[in-house]
């Protein structure tokens, strides 16, 4: 079927098999390979992207379901000049990653969280990241990064 | 993993969905959020020939106060249930249980209707609608029918819905006794409950204590007879047939049921 998805602001149009998963559409059709396939069973959250602004696990969404909708991947977070998003900067500053495989999903889940709750408590952050697994077990710095990002992300949205 | 090949169709209204299903044969399935169906399809545990995407039917996503009852559209997502101000004031049990399903990403996509028709006895919302004495409304080729939640769940992953019938609405009477609680025990936050319990007033329903969600009738009778939470909870595992699996054996689940029901009844009593 023909699918048109707005990915990071650009319309991507392609003829794909009906069974194509969104994550494969992003990686193989749109050539945006930052979104990782981890567990492939809706558990680990490595494939998290935003669908119309809300976090989803793109291994469990059909490209057809995203047809006509907007998707944001981690490649789409930097602004026009290439400056990183406040959440990306916070992950860097707080060392919120070790091997980095879960990071695109962690960052996108965080962007979704901060859009819904601009000033989360530490407990709320931990609860909001329940769907994202870090096999390096680097959770403490990830949580620290999210808490550090919250004011800056809020400022960016209101500007 | 990708699903086996299928033909994707899209419905923009309930009428169109029912019509498409009637013309698509018995191997057609409705696709809502896809968070029960797509994982099964990737594992080849479900191999439908046709998927009818109902996810864009806006008319099925709502929570309304209808006076004596609350009406919930089948396509309302877990996240929308959790954030509903109507549910927060009238049916906090449903709002809270929905906020405990899976994780945020799953709650953004998963729907109450999808969870109910999937009929996984380990899922949270089937037991919740059972505790709330809900009525489920289904539309099929021969019209609309209402099914009591107690008659809806037949067996593991099996409901009374016929092929081509679409769950459209959940009707929940406003509970006379407002005490409620929801408890579940999991190994990881995102796991299905090893055992769970939903309490609304004197109604007690159990998650993962049999082939379907079940009412803990022994507990309910004890409560009706004036027993306190701890004494009533001792009956929690009666007439259940809990599964044994990698997470727990049946005896452990029976123990958990008694413990969780006791905690839930005590919690509900503080809100009554």
C-alpha cells in the first residue's frame, strides 16, 4: 500500500507491504537508523518514537497506522542550526548513557514525558521510563539527565 | 520479527467496519491500537488474512457521564482513561487501573476495547469491568446487542463475540458503594500481573486466577455477611483455578490472591 508519513517534518511517501512495521519504515525506507530495534516485543522501548507527539514503540505500530500522521525520531530533535535538544544535552552532560543502544528510545520517552509533565518528580520520572530498559543498568544517570532537562525543555517549548 | 502477510483495510466508521468484516471472511480481525494483536501476529500465534484498522474511528473514543452510568467508547486509550476527569470523579477504579497498564508507550496506543476483546486473564481491565458490573455493547451484521461483563469472557483469549462483531461501548453503572482499590503483583513494572484484584464496594474480581477474569464470590459472600477485610480475604482463592507458569505455581497464586485481596479491601474501606 502507499503510505505517506511526515517524519521529522518531511513527507516520506512509499509503496510498502501492508505488514511493514513503523520501525522498519523509519530505518529502511526513510533511512533514519537512530531508532533501534531491541527486543521487538513491545518491552524494551529502544524503538520509541513520537507519533503525533506521543511516545510509542514503533516495533508495534504498522506503517499503515502512521499513514497521514507525524512521526518524530531522535534525528528530528536538533533545531535548524543543528543545536541539540535540551534533553539530548542533558543526557550528554549527566552521562545518561553507557553503551548508547537504549538512548534514542530513552530520549524520545523523555521528550514525551516532559511534554505531558514539564516538572516531574524523581518518582514520576522513574515511573514514566518503565517502558524503557537499559541493559547497562545505567538508570541513575538517566533519571538525573531527565530531571536536569526538565526546566530547559520547558523553556524551549514556551519560547 | 514481522507479521505474516495480510491485507490491510481501513474503516472510518462503525458501519464501514462491520460491513468490511462481513465481506472479509472469518479470518479477518479488527485492529485497534494493536498492542495485543500485533505482538501475537509477530509470533504467528495469530495469522489473520485481513486486518480491518478501526483505529481512526473517532466516534468510538470518549468517556461520557450519562446520568446513572458512565459510557466509555471502545477505542478510548488507556492514557485517555487515566486522564479522564469524568472517571477521576465517578469511576476512579477504572482510571487508576488504566494508569497501571503496561507502560506509557503502551498506554498511548492500547485501548480498553482491545484489551477486553483480547480476553487475556492476566490483563487488568477485564477484571476491572467485571468488578464494575459493566455492560458491553457490540455491533454486528445483525444489529447491536448488550452483553453483561460476567457473560462476556468465555475462556483463555475467548469471548462471546462472533466473527464480524465489533465491541463499541462499555457501559458502567455508577457504583452505589464508592470504596475501590486495585492491586497487582508483578516482577517488573511492565509485566502482566502474576495476580491482581479489583475492588468496587462489595464486588471483588481477580486477575490471572483462572482461564478468565473471575469474581471472588467467596469473598463477596463473606463481606455481605459482615466479615472484615482479613476474614473475607481468606476466601479469595476459593473456586479459582489459577495457572502455573514460569512466574508462579498455582499455590503461590492462591496465597497472593489472599494477600492482595486483604490489602485491597482494607484500602477500599478507607475510601468508602
